[in-house]
């Protein structure tokens, strides 16, 4: 069992009046639990009295969102097997466009307050990827903290300097993920009742940081490949751990691809120095491409805005808009297929009934 406290209170697991308010009389007989483990469709939940493997009720599968790690769910106990009957609305939901060509949104974790965005001081490091993670987490109201690992193996100064140009004022630290001192530095960011998630490519040290913060070797870790600094995708499931003294920590598998969906606000929030100028253009709907009186282009020409940052912002905005549109279309198609399917079914049933009469 992955729990380090056998019977935590719901508050200790991150329970909140926001969830309490969602339980109406029709659901009083169900029990609340938090999803602490997710491996493909297999879920593990924890509540005041223990930990269960849980199955998702068929009705929930067809209507609503499938629960992911960090979600609060309501379950019924059927002689030792837990069946999840409802997934409560999340305070925050981290999602990306699913990797590959499938046009689907993939939820990564729910009800998260703090995102530790982890990069390593090696070939993995990419300021553009940091911007992407910042846009993703800021869009859903998380507090990002940028971490640069492997600071014990190389001089982190140039990495810190490069990361500083994209950090947009959010905390940035270079750490040795193995050092006990690192846990002491990170711990104050996670208050009791809050949940943090570790995000980043495979091999950057997410699980190593989890183990350091828990003070025990809970999560498996593995050495990266020396020739290209790439990780081995050691973590394959998403797990939520309880921290000593309150707070929760979610370890995630390294992501190969991170495509923005949903909210355009994130792409703007990750570039606060640009929005300052955008408000000053002559036209309020300026696209900053060809309009006269464009404050953004003027600032670019004066060198007050970094051209690479501007390019990156435009790229993320376009990607976000295209994915939001495609996903919207996919949702709509899916909805229409369901409506169509129901019409066909109804027509066939009516025909059969007429035959039987
Ligand atoms: N020296 C040193 N080694 C580190 C540091 N961070 C991670 N490592 C090592 O890098 C390797 C990969 O670390 P993991 O914690 O497994 O990486 P991960 O991000 O969880 O990777 P996935 O689970 O594949 O996504 C392990 O051998 C760690 O010991 C660090 O700050 N310093
Ligand atoms: Mg891992
Ligand atoms: Zn403009």
C-alpha cells in the first residue's frame, strides 16, 4: 500500500467545502474518496477508512468525465469492491491534447494547487518547453515553481540565467534532487490541505524528488541514458502521496508531448511582459501583425520585447486556438454521433414494436 498514514482524515487528503457542497441528498448514501492511483483505467482510491481498488460505474463511463488522479469521487461499497458512482467537479483540472494524432483531451491530474515544473541541467533543458508548462499550469490557476535538477553534476548558472528569462516572476530553483536539503527548500510551498504535482520530461528527477519529500523510497527511479540524457519512462502510473505534516504530492510519468488545449489565458499569463504592450495598441482587437499604431511591433523594433519570446507566444496562442477548435469539433461530432445513434436505435425499436403488435 502506498499510504504512509493508515487512516487520514478527509481534510488531510485535501477535502474542501467546495466538494462538500456537491453532495446532495440523492448522493448522501455514497462515500467520498480521493483517487490516489491511476494506471490506464485502473483506479485506486483512499478515504478515511482505507484504500481500495475501484471500478468506474458504467453510467459514469457514458456521461461525464472519467476520474483521474487527484479527483474526489463518490463510491458505493459492494461487499468489499468499491464502485465509483460520481466524479465531483474539480477545483482545477490539468489537461493536454492527448499525444499522437487522436483528437482528444487527456486529463493529467485534478485538484492541484502547485505545479513543480522540473527540468534537468543537461540536454533536456529547453526554455520553450518551460514556457509551455507555464502556460498549461497558469491557465488552470496553479502556482508554478520551476526546478532545475542535476545542479550537483554541472554548474547551473547558465541554465538558471536562461530559465530566468522565461520564468515570468515565478519561483526558480536549481537543486540536487537527491539532497535532503532540497526537500527542506521545497516543503514550504505545499501547505496542509494543498496538492502539488511534479511535471516534466522522463528522467529529470520527478520521482527522485518525490522520494526526497516523502523521506522514503516510495517511487521507482532509474538512471537516464548517458548518450542523449533521455529518461527511460520509469514511472508509468500517476500516484498521489500524503506528505508528513499535511499536503499531497502527485508523481506523473514523463510526457513526450505537451500540446495546449482549452484556455488562451495561460498563453498570455506565461508572457506578462507582452500583455503590457498589447493593451496599448491603437485597435483593441489588434493582431499585432499589420495594423497601424501597434505597440507590440513598435516594442519589438525598439528591442524592448525579445523576438524569440514573441515568436513563442504567437506559436502557443495559435496552437491553443487550433486545438481548442479541433477538440470543440470533436466533442460536437461525438455528441452528434450519440444523438444519431439514439435516433437509429429508437427507429429500430419502434419498427420492432410495430412488427410485434
Ligand atoms: N546527480 C543527480 N541525479 C539526479 C538528479 N535528479 C535525478 N537524478 C537521477 O536521474 C535519474 C532519473 O530520475 P527519476 O527520478 O527516475 O526521473 P523521473 O523524472 O521520475 O523519470 P520518469 O519516471 O521516467 O518520468 C535517476 O537515476 C536519478 O537518480 C539530480 O538532481 N542529481
Ligand atoms: Mg518517475
Ligand atoms: Zn498590436
